[in-house]
């Protein structure tokens, strides 16, 4: 048996020796060969499976990457549209220039490859078409603008904005997308849901005859500014248009996948069916399916639309993972198996020689290394000492444990037995190199355990001399965990770099001290900086000057505290434009919890910032809108807790907001209705977000029970879980009461149908009765069984009526209705009557005729009345045409439709010329408006009227007439129009005018007399009080008038007075008054001189002086006496005037005249021909 090589007293010891009686087993080499071959097979299979797994894992990663890139790109396009939507939400109208500036700022071609543009499609009602065309042609500068295709429809939509507005996009200007079914379905979905919606596969109208690609469109609805959008119906009623983006699929996919898809064939299908008709994109159109190694299919929901992604690996991907490792493992294993078998055979025969040498060397070791031996045996590393042949002469316990052998089994083993890292002759070369160098050697290899498994080790060794023999002192350290860690790290970093280059964000890495060591390509593309310029602290260069210090301090604080880093700031793009970015960083910790790296991203939030601003403004307007709504609105959580109510809610339930918020809504609901309410609310889902509930509520302190209708809209998180409900309610108590009354009256309506005083019936397409009421059956003198599905109305018509019905029925089928057809009806028993028929056609959803609904009225009595009326009408016209007055008749439209012969003779015009409003052409222009006002007022009030106006006679002379109009009513009291008679009153009118002139005007001078002067003075004083302006009153008397009278007589004096009147009138304004007071006394009244008394007095004196000078001019008269020569008389005359400046109604008109008269006398006494200002004392 084997003995220990050392003892404690230094007596001769031996290394473990082989039992001298060891017997060579010839079967052992064959057993070793079989075991080695079996192990080789296991290693070969394991290597092959690992290669296949790496291939599958990488393919799965690329598939996930393709799905993520697709979803992110569509989301990015949606964010652009939401920014455009923000323009419409934040203002009542968006002008073309404003829309252009916004889209230009997005830099679509640079940031969003594949997007053809951003546009707005407006809904245009048919009635507003011409106005719309004129406005767009003027606004856009395109006079050829039209909406196309040009086909009649209920309403139109038109692309009025599309940026960039050049190239292909000009082809889409004015296109009605709603006219095409695929686009219309997406537009309807967006309108009804209020969310983004993607269309199915289309060919964009922008396509030309070159490079035609599949396309699709994304829509977001735009609603009228401030209009409610709580229900589908409200959204349909208030839709204004859509913001949208057209996208070309090949360009979009190139921007998403780029060169990353070289080793993949990516196919995108519209919907869940894969077919040539639904294929949107194929990255390898000529790909051979037989060369596909792996395939995967994923369905994704993009903006409420399903796409299917089919991904196939290309041969280039398989080649990347193709290696000869399994074959090398097999070849190496077989070789090693043969060598191991030979080695075992050699060891069996050479073991005794090795043990003899070990015995001699053990004596030397015992003397020099007793202490080292103890250390060696207990060392933690796998220490093993080899002789020049590679056999173990000493070993540590840890090495034995490492290999899974006992100490006795290990001693004497050759290094070929456990080394699995090198192949021959490399293994022997490494071993010999250790023996031939004086330097310490270190390398990695693999050891084989007793159970055949292998593991990675790091060997550190050195040559040593002991007892005159050269030995090799090696130490093996198990580095399996370290290798796995390194491999995982390499794989992780490889995947990280692949992902970092794929994501649309900027990715960065720094050392623990904040020194940047990595940026992905997105940083270079955006900033225009090279990686060399950005490394270290160069990343701070693109920051906005206002943000640089803040960003640096935040970063230093994160580095100092080892905390996460998050900051919103502006970064300069390569063209100098700044965008808002969200910068985030997180520290990576080692096993000791210390930071060894920082990983971070930068995300462009420029669009989000703009959208957030628009959203905040929209939210404020929305809350303000909710607060002002007359409907009562509340928001509550899933458990019923109320978070918001508007004023109308508090007012309706007579509760204050503080009491409501934080409590549940259940107390205001009628207790018996709660189960029904909860059952209805449970129906809310992401696909069914709106539920309308009608239930009873308890209102106010009086606990009044009323009916209310609530439109409940659910809000859901990304996982589709309900998080909040908004309820918009209105009181429907009155409607409920009416519904009950309506239900109660249904029987009455049915009874009314049967026994109505008119006939009702319905016909099928053949004209046969399918329904008829009792009244009509009585007219037909039949029973219901006699006519239903058997008879036609024509069976009861006279031949003439039957022919009329035959001609009208096809027209009825085409137009859907006929009105006021008169027929002669004969019952089965011969009773004859006249009826008037109105009918309406009923169609199904496909436009097919179902039935008709007809009503017939018995007009037999009316026919007799009409006949009598015809006779009466003839009598009336005969009598009216012979009457000496002018007679006219007007209908309900206020238009005259008949004039008697006397009227036509008076005007000299024909009936056609006078009809309608033609008669008004003969009314004097000064009387026209007054005449029409009187006529319209009386007509609208259905009252008699009388008015006087001048009407032109046939000879062109206007004559005064009096027109008396009387409303006409039929036997039922219904207003039917007017009849009027006119009488010539010109002589009477002339007489009244002469009487009026004699009463208010001086017959000599035609100036107002004392009576009219008093009235105008009173009016002037009242006007002065209202306006606070001054007026002036002149009282004047002629100087030197009496001598003219005495010498030449009163006739010449009258001529002087007439001339004075003319001169006075020429000195004042038309609004002022000149009156003859009596004899040679005159009065001048000046109105509205001004609000300042001194200025008013100055104006009055200027006019007074003008009058004084005018009166003082000489008067020249030529007198003719019968039988004598003409005599020329020249007379000089002046005037003395008293002037009163007045304001308000401080004195009466009589006192004002007295004061002015007194001033006139003062002027005479002071020398005449002067003006005296008098004050109101």
C-alpha cells in the first residue's frame, strides 16, 4: 500500500509509492478508451446545442427589436400629429402660415424618414362649397383649386393644408379622402374614438408612375373649438376635420430598420392575414424561402390597427453563428482518447521507476522543507509539483479536491491525465517551456476531473531545484466563475452596443468620476460633434448657455452622491437649432456597492414640450368649460370616490363642493337603482368606454326623487384597467313624465288611427292594400277581409281617376312621395265621393321599397263649396270692376294678385304690371317707405289699416288717395290675405294743406307766424336742456318803415316786408327759424350754438351783424301805375335788435320773447341800427 513521504522526526520517509505488488491490468486501457470516446460525444453534442441556442437567442432579440422599432416609429409619427393637433386645440383658427411654420420646425425629412408630410383635411358642407372654394383659392394662391373627385355627396372633405407643400404633395391638394372606403374607415374610427387611427393599405395620391410604394395614413380628429366631445354622437356632431400624415411604407421601413435588416427578411402585412393583397413591405422581394433557417410572426397593434410582422433569418445570419467548434471538439476528443489510452498503458509500465526516484528525492525534501510541506499541503490553491516527466511528486489537498481524486490517486499521475486545455504537441511544448525558462510562467488551460468534467484554471508556475533534481512548482486556480462573468459581460456589452445603436435616443456611458467614454451614433448625428470632441467633459458643449451651469451642477451632484441623474434642458443641433431633451443617468455598482460606470440616455422631448404646453392650456380651457356647463359633471374613481364636480352638480344636488369631494356618489342615487347602476358601470371597457345610464336620484334637503341621465366615460391605463369615470348628467324628469303620458296615449293614437275623420291605408309594391283604417273601409263600403291583400285603390276609382293613379304610381316609386292628388271614389254600394291623397314611400336600408303610407281626405263638401265659390267669385269681380273706387286683393305672401278695372284705368297700367309689388312703382318716392311700413305692420298684426299717400295717375300727375285695407278670413277663421279700396282725396287734401298754412304761416312772407314760433321756441329750449347747448333769440323791428308806407302805400310796404323776409332767411341755417311776429317785427331763433356761453354769444353776434348789414342794404322797387310811366323807388331801412342767449328752460318762451323785445327797444333808444344783448335776470 502507499506510505506517507514525510514524518515529524526526520526519519527516512517516502513520497507515496506504488505498491510493489501492483499488477498490470491489460483491460484498463480499453476501459479508458471507451470512457473518453463517450465523454467526447457528450462534449460534441453540448457544443452543437450551445451554438444553436446562441443563434435562436440572437434571432429572437432581432425580432423583438424589429417590433419595438416599428411601434416606436409609429408612436413618433403620432406625436408629430399631436403637436399639430395642439395648434387647433389652443386657438379658434389656424392660418396657413402658422401651420407651415409648425411643420417646418419638425424637420420631417431629417427626423422622420418615410413620412410624406403633415396635413389638415377640412369638412365642407355642400351648402358652403362655393364660399369655401373662393376662400381657399384666395388664401392659397391657387386659383385652380377644386375638391376632387367631383361626385355629388352629403358633404365633402378637402386637404387644405399639407406641408411640405411642393413636389408630390401638390397632387393631394383638395383631395377628398372621405370619398375612398379604406381612408373613410380610419377617419370614422378616429372621429368616433377621439384617438389616433391608422388606415389600411392604400396607394397614396402623391404616387407617380415611378417607384410606386404601398402606403397608409395616420389620422387624429380635430373638433370644433370648445365643443363637447363626451359621447360618440357629440364627437360626430362637432367634428371639424382631421390632422393626418401620409406615409410611404418602403421609405418608412428604411428609416426604421436601415442596414440592420441586411441579415433579416422583414415582411409587414396589413391586418392578421398574410397575402400578396395585404403585403405592405418586404425587405427582400426576391428571397428564396428554402434558404430561411428561422422564422417568426408577430401581430402588433399600432394606433388601433393590426399589423402582422413576418421575420425570416437570412443565410448571412446563420453564417455568423456557423463555426467548427463541434467538429473540433469531436476530432480533439478522439485524438485525446487514443493518447490517453496509450498514456495509461505507459504509466502502468513506468510507475515503479517514478516511485523509486520519488523515494530518493523525498529524503532531501524532508531535510529542507518540513515547514514548506505543511504550507503546501494546506494551501488554498491547487499546488502540484511535477518531475521532468510530468509526474506529480507532491500535491496540496486543495488540488486533490479540485480534481476529485484522493491524495493517493493523485501522486504519481502524469499531467496528461488531467489537462484538457491543450492538444498535443502543444501540451508537451508548454510543459517543456516551463522547465527550460527561468521566468515565472502563467497561462490558462482546463483540468479534467475524475468524473470526466472539465473546468477552467489559471496556472502559475516556476522551475525549482530540489535535491539536485529539477522540479516544476505549479499552482492551479479555478477561474470558471470568472470566465463565465467575463463571457456574460462580453455578451452583455455586445447586446448593449447593438441596442444602443438601434434605439432612437442618445445613449452615453461615463466612468465613475463622470468622464465620458461612450456615445452612440445618434449623438454624433444630432450635435455634429465627433466622438473625440465629445469624450471626457466635451459633452457640455452643445448645452444652451442658460442651461450649461445648471446641467453641470446637477451632474456633479449626482456623481458626488452616487444618485440617479434626471434633467430637462436644451441641446444645440448641428444646424444651431435648440431642442428640449430629457437626460437621464443611473450608476452601475460593483459587488462592493461602489459606482464603476454611469449609463444614461437623452430623449428628444421638443414635440412633447409643445404638446404639454398645448395640453395644459387645453386642460385649463377644458376645466373652465366643465365648470360653466349646465349639465352636472363629476369624476370618480373605481370605488366611487368623487374627485371633481362642477358648479352645476353642486347646484343640482344642493350640496357644497367640500362635502362632495372625497366621499362616494352613492348617497345621491336612489337606493333601489344602485344594483342596476353598478351592473351598467361594469360594462365599461377599453373597447366600450362609454355607457349611458338613466336612474333616479335624490335631490336636496327635501329628498326629492327625480330622474337623471348620466353619460359615463371610462378612462383606462396602458394595461386596459379602469382607473376613473367621468359622468355628465342632465335632468330628464320632465321627459320621463312625458314618456309615461306618451305610453298612456298609444292606445288613444291607435283608436284615432282607426276612427280618424280621414282614410289611412298602406300599399305593397304591387299597389295592393296591406293596411286600412275603419274610416276608409266605410267609404269603400267593404270589410277589412274584403280588401287586405286582395283589392287595390284603383278598384274603387272612376276610369279617369284610375288613369291618373296609373300615371302617378311610377312617379311615386321614383320620388318617394306624391301630394294633393284628387280622385273620384265609388264604394261597393255606389256611394260616390271626392278625395285628396298624400302618400309617402318607406324603404329598407338598401333602398328597396317596402310599403307606402297614404292619407285620404273626403273633399266632396269642399268640391261643392268650390263650385259655389266660383259663382260667387264671378259675381264679386263683376261688381268690383264696376265700382267707382280702386280695389286690390293681396295674398298671404303680402303680394297683390288682383286689381279692379277702376285701378287699372286710374294708373294706366296692365294687371301684369301691377301684380306683386308692381303697384308700388306708382307711389310717390316721398311716401313709399311710410306706405310700406304701414302696410307691413298691419299685415303682420292682421289688423285693418288706413293710410294716405300720393299715387301717380295715367297722365303722370300724383293724386292723393286714402287706402283702407281689411284682413280677410275664411270660414274657419284662417287668415287668407287683405282686400283694400282706394278713394281719390286730392281736393280735400289741398284744402287741408291751405288751412294748415293759414294757421301757422304768415300769408304775406310765408314765414312761420306767432303760433308756429311759440311751438319752435319751446322745442328749442327743450333741446337745449337735453344737450346743454346755448341758443339765441333775436327780436327785431324795422327802422324807417312807416315813411315808406305813408308815401307809397301799403303795397310797397308789403314788397319791403317780403324782401326783408328773404334777406333774413339767407343769413341763417336751414335748422334755424325766421318768423314774422307782426307788422314790421321779426324774430330769429338760432339752435344749438355750443356749450360755452361766451363762444355762443360771439356766434350769435356774428349772425346778428350779418343780419343787420343785410337789412341795411338799399331796397329798389319799380312801381307801375296805370296810364303813367314806371317809377323807381330807392328806400333805406335798418333794424334794431334785442338778443337773448338762453340755455335749458330757465324761463318760459313768453318771458324769453319779452326780454328780447325789451332789448330791441333799448337798441332803438340807443340810436337804432344796433344790437342789444339782454340777460336773463
